[in-house]
C-alpha cells in the first residue's frame, strides 16, 4: 500500500500544471452545473451559462490569480443576485481562486483581497449562519494558501542553504587539497634540499682529498651515504600518505628540536663550523611548534650551505616567555645590495620558512646579520595550543 501511494504521488507531482488546473476547472464547473440542475426552480439556459462561466477562468489562475478571482467572483455575484438558490453550497471556484491569490499574489493584493472578501461575505449573505459559513470557507482557503506559500518559501531557503553548503564543502575540499599539496611539497623540499646540498658539497670536496687524505675522503663518502639514506627514509615516510586507497600509510613522526644536534653534526661534516645553543627549557612543546622550529633551522642551514659560502654558523633556539625564538646566523657573503632586508624572495626555502612560522601563528624574518655582515634568519613561534610532544 505504501509503495502504491508513493507511485501515485510521483505520478501526481509529475503532471503538467495546465492539466491540473484544467481538471480543477472541470470539477468546479460540474459542481456548479449540478447545483443549478438540483434547484427547485427550473432555470433558463443563461443560468447554466453563468454557472459554467464561474469556473472557466481557473486554468489561468497561476498566471493571473487576482484577475481570475475578479472574473469568477463577478460572475458569481451576478448569479447570486439573479438565481441565489442555484448557487452551489460550496463554491469550489471561489475556494480555488482565493487559495491561489493567497499563494501567488503580491503582498498588497493578497491583503486587499482578504479585506474585500470578508466584507462581501458579511454584507452579501442573507443570514448570520450563511455569513459564518462563507467566512470559514473563504478565510480557510486564504489561510491554507498562505501556509503553502510559506512552506514553499522555506523549501526554497532550505534548498539554497543546501546548495551553499555543497559549494562550501567543495571549496573546503579544494582548499584542503591545495594545502595538503603545499605541505607535502614543503616537506619534500626541506628534506631534498638539505640532503642534496650536503651531498653536493661533500662530493665536490671528495676528489680533492682522496689522494692527500684518504681517511678524510672515506669519511666524506660516508657522510654522503648517510645523507642519502636519511633523505630516502624521510621521503619514504612522507610519501606514505600518497599511497593508493586501502593501503595503510607509513606516516612520518614529526621532527623534534631534540634532533637538532644530529642535524648540526651533519652540517659540520661538510666542513662548516656549527655552534648550537639549545635552551634546556625548550621542551616538551606542541608538536607543530617543534616541527616548525626544526624545519626552519634545517632550511636556514641549507640556504647557508648552498649560497652563503660561510665558515661558521650560529644556531640559537631559546624560550622567551610564551614564544620559541629561533635564530640562525652565518658569516657568509650576506645579502645582495639590490635586495631589501626581511624580504622573502627568490628561492622556495625562505618562503617555506615564512609559511611554517605563519602556520603556527608566528612570524619570521630574514636579512643581513648584525652590522650588515653575514645573513640572519629569525623566527618567533607562539607556544600556546597544540599537542605537547612527550607530555
């Protein structure tokens, strides 16, 4: 029974509105003609014509609701004056026309029609009972039309909200994809740029010492191998999130500030003096802050090794109040004269430093060191919020 009802409802809602309005007009006309035929007084042909005319405008009710009501109401008034007893007890044409006005007409037209209808029902009926019945019928049709109008408005609002939610969800998904791609690109850049820079420097130095200092050459090639293996391991873990659906990703643990000594030692093997000051009060910190601090130091070291031609690098990671302060300075050739201090331009590395600091709610700057000598990268990362590593 439920299935049949659903099928009938689907067929009914799929009907052409013109067909529906034509059927309503036909039913209303049949009721009016039947009422005339049942009158005790034999009525001439023109009474039947008037009764039929009250329903003829209904097929146009959706396009011109007020006009249809005026035409049907005018013919009904003429019929009421000339042959009141031939009027149907329940004038379907009036109920349908009033419902349509309440549902589809403008605000001023709707309330004007309601006021005129109430006055006409009170004045035009012959008894209090008749006036009460007419009022209940007409006002009830009007209220029902207002209810349908409001339901349609609410349905349109809900549909628009659903569309907006869909657009917002699609936008959020696209933004998440872009952010994830940027994060992976940043991770891969940090890993590869650092490892490859060290490998290139060591590879260039290897042939120079292979005959004069074989032991040092062996250590140089060991450093290249260690850097390559470390880079491969980190890449394997980062790329684990890109495995095909259904595979369990091999997620990489976030780097921590406690690993900075290992990072500094790796750079020392490239022939650069590295001085590391790691405040004992630094840890444990939120995981995002620890990872950002580590990557900022790593990228600053990479830039120094690749571009600065420095012999000494100073790393200072301390906690100042509610902030983690990261300073990486060198004694290299510094900033070109045509580049403003603090401006992140050129390579991807300095841009990545700024992005990592901003992701933690902090800020980062880069430019000439004290007295205009060397290069200085500084970052301040707030410590509030986030999951504490090792807590």
